[in-house]
């Protein structure tokens, strides 16, 4: 009986982990964190080191996912994504009463910046911020509400069942076979001018960019389609670009925050 119950619990855990893919994979988030650390100002590095007790941005980048198992943090669930109609701007949409990734980022920045915030709160929301900026750059986090950002669009990845959201979260990154340190070290080389161009704009500009990509991604597959190497070849550069943009923009947000 004990073994049977253990089996059921393990089965449910696997089903949960594969059936509720709503974020960049751990490798994706850690890659974004590792990229950001390369471009932090001296002042930002010092402040972040103190707040995080020496932990790296790569290490804390998965924190917002790690706490999902604790229901006391369920109020943050909606912060991982945003939904607004195609062909519209986020600023013109009706904000969700539960919050979204844009509001989450803004809230984190405000709390970390507030001199009255406790160190404990600043640490918590800094870790959340690192994660949310990463989420913002996974295009399917700006997908459609009706299909849960592509989670309900079933496809087959190398003959195995998957969905459009998981494809972009995990499948392509895992199939490429690099660790986060290898990925961070092998992203496209860019000039200082290109880096500054990527870091320009606001969170509203960045979410609009992700929304535009999401629209393209929806059109890239049909329900039930079997995809593999050809799809990865076509879109892998986009995955790398989004990981890099997330890291560069996270660095900019943190540098502005700790001026």
C-alpha cells in the first residue's frame, strides 16, 4: 500500500511538471542570469551581492518557480505571463486584477528601490525580478489567454507529445544540449552599439516585442503537427536572441535600480 501511494505521488509529480509548463526552463533562466552578470555596473554588483548574500543571478533566477509548490505564494502565479488581444498595445488593455508579468516587474522594482523596504523584502523581490524579466522574453508568456499561452496547443516533438508553450520553454533548449554556462558563453557576439540598442526602451516596448514574436510562433505550427530538426534550425537563433536580450535588459534594469 505504501509503495502504491508512493507511485501515485511520483506519477502526479511528473504529470504536474510536464503538464504545467509556464516558464523558461531552468537552463533558460540561468542563462539569462549569467548574461546579466557580465554587464552589471560596479555599484549594482556590490548592492546585489549584499542583498543576495553572495548568491549569483543565475542561482536565484529560478526562485519564482521554486516557490510555486508553496500555496502561500499563489498570489504571484499570474506574474509569470501577460495576455492581451492581438493587434493591441499592453498599455491600452484592461489590466488583470491578478497582476501580470509587466505589473510584477514594476512592483519588484518599486519595492527594491524603496528605502523603507526591509532587507528581507528587497531580497525576495530582487529574486522575483530576475526571474520575471526572463519570463518576459519567453514569447509565449505574451500568448493568448484562451490557450494558456500555447499550453493547450498540442504538437509532437520528435514523435513525443508536447505543446507549443513547452516547445519554447524547454524542448528546443534541452535538445540543443548545452548547460547554461555554455549557452551564456556562446550567444551571439555583439558590439557595444548593438548592446545599447537592445537595452533601450521600457518594459512596455519589450512586452510588445514578445507579443509580436508570439503571433509569429502561433502561425508556425498546426495542432498535432510533428516537428523536429527543421523547426529547431529555423527558430534556434530566435531562442538565443531572446535569452540574450533578457540578460542584457535585466542588467540594464538592475543598473538603473542601483545607481
